[in-house]
């Protein structure tokens, strides 16, 4: 992983600069407190996995990775909005995110809600600035809206809420997590492939990678809620004990096996790309992580 640290750091720096430059144009607008709230969460750090996926799949498909910046920023804005809303009292009611107070603890529930709304809506304005030929832009808008909306992340969150009163089957847990976590990972990989003018084979492989990695990543996340500490995770742990997680369904030992299974599936999909070592290394590090 250290061999590719410089590249991934460049991706992280690039998406943050893109975001800052985008909103710097509106510094004279009277609703500055809204922008402060949005930036508080967007610029709070984090792994920046979705922008990395977008940039790296663009590069692996032979494109100029910097041209994927609007897509990378848009996906991260949608992800950030989802975190702000997830933390609200009406949802998970969390006090900490990434080692500091959650947005609503700093700006209040109303402004936090509106900051999330603005990030989601502005994401499509940002996405629309990408230099994509042909029908690529229409495809990109369709992918992000589907992955973020009722058929994707939001739909997964609703299924999660609906499941709180009963124990779920394996398929029902998969239905939740493939939408709640996996959908935005799929969007990032697919958008990166579009930015890189991917072939049909490359596009399909990017989506297959995302499906496998999304599940492996979520299972590891469920495990860390049990075996991790608040200091390691930067947020509360043990908060999912009563939820229908993979750990609750299978136990830690079986979850470890499933992480390996889905990671292997993701790695196999990368074989389509001649230069995929960095992505393979990242995938392995994510599914064996402690934080």
C-alpha cells in the first residue's frame, strides 16, 4: 500500500481542492453559515475512498484522472450528506464522526439537515461540469441518482429501518448492505470508468469490483463495530449491536471468511485492467483494516 500512497494522497488533495475552489466562488453569498456547515463535514478528513475509486478507475481505463474530478467530488458530496443525515437524532443520533462532534452538534439539527440537502443537490451541479463526450453525461447522472436514491443508498437505509424489529435472513441483509453501502461505491467506480472512456468490458468489470468490495468493506465495518475502539474508529462503537448486521447473522469467524470471499471476487474483476496493482493493494488493505 505504501508504494501507492503518493498517488492516493494526490487524489485526496485534488478532490478537496476542487471542492474548495467550487465554493470559493460563492464566498459573498449571504448564506455563508450553510457553506460553513457543509464544509465542516466535507473537509473533516476520512479515507476519501469514493474519490479514489473514481480517479483510479479513470486512470486504469486510460483516461486523464484529473478529468474525473467533478465525478469524484460529486460522489463524495453525496456520501458526506448521507453521513450528516445518518448522525441526526431522528436516525442514528451519534455525537461523534471522524473524531469530532457531528454536524448537528455544532450547527444544530435544522442547519445540519439543510447542509445535507445542499450537498446532495449541489453534487449534480458539480457532476454536470465534467468533460464527457456523447451520452456519457446522461449515463453518469442516471448512475449517481439511482445509486443515491430510492433504488440505492436511501432505499437501503429504509430497509434497514424497517428491519429493526426482527431478525433478517441472509438475503435481506445483503439487500440492505448492497444498497446502503455498496451503491455509492458502485457509483464511484462506474463514474470513474465513464470518465476514462471505458470499454463495455472495463465498465462491467468496474461494477463487478464494486459489488464485491462493497460487501467485503461493509462486513469488515460490522466486525469493527464489535472489535474496534472509539479511539481507533473516531466514532462510537457497539452502536450496531441490535441491528441486523453480518456479525449478528453469522458471527465473527464466518464474517472473516466472507470478507475473504468477496475480496477475492473483487480482485478477480480487476484482471481486465493491465495496470491494476494499486487498486488491488487498496482493496486488500480496506478489507483487512482495523480502522
